[in-house]
């Protein structure tokens, strides 16, 4: 859990634990559906899941908001989670654009701008984090038979242009 106000990992204590422990905790998921209750959480948290986890898994979090993804991209201390949040945020916005919606790009461009402007981040990581999902990946996210390569290219190009325009001062 990352504190929304402090942008720092929070000490974790599960219901039934004697005291708060480290900032990461392994939760054994042994059932198709389980509930874990954290107690004494000092501020509003944003879940940062699979921290320091290296196995290839696909975790679906349908309730995670674009605001949470933007926050994680800008503040998560786990580099992979930070990158993944940016990819998921860009994917959600791009798929919406490709399918005819006109989402607000300000959250996405702000998260990319914050990543670019952060001097504490490794420059190689920053370069990787500033990428958007490929056209082939975006086509795979659409219902079968609906991917129009021209539309995908046009919308992806528009998003990349919006990011450059928003971060021009940092470039």
C-alpha cells in the first residue's frame, strides 16, 4: 500500500497480526476468492500489488481507477509496478480512443511528465517508462475482428503527441 498523501509505502498490519510489519507483505491466496483486512492504516492507501514479485502473472484489478494508475506511475517505489501502472493507464485510454470515446488525456500526460521530471529515477528506467503500448498489443486488446490498424496508429500517435506537448519543458 502506498499512502496517497505521503506517496510512501505504508507499514502493513493484517487483522490478527500482533503489530505492523514491513512495507511489503506476502499474502497466500489459496482460494478462488479471499478477503484480507489491513488495520491501522495511517492514511488513504493506493494498492501496489505484486511488489518485488518476478513470476509471470496476469492480475486483473477491474476496480482500479485511472487516478490510482496515474498516482502509481508517478509515485510507486517498485519500478515494475510503476511501469505497469503507466502501461495500463495508457492502454485504457488508447482502447477508449480507438473504440470511439474521447477520454481526458490530462491525467496520462501529467503522469508521464512527472516520471520524466523525477531526478531520482534511473534514466534507463525513465526511458522505458515513457513508452506506450505497441500497436500490435493494442490490437490484441480489442474484440476479435474489430482492430483497424489505421485507427490504432492514428490514436497512438495522438497520445504520444499529447505526451510530448505536455512534457516539452522537461524535454
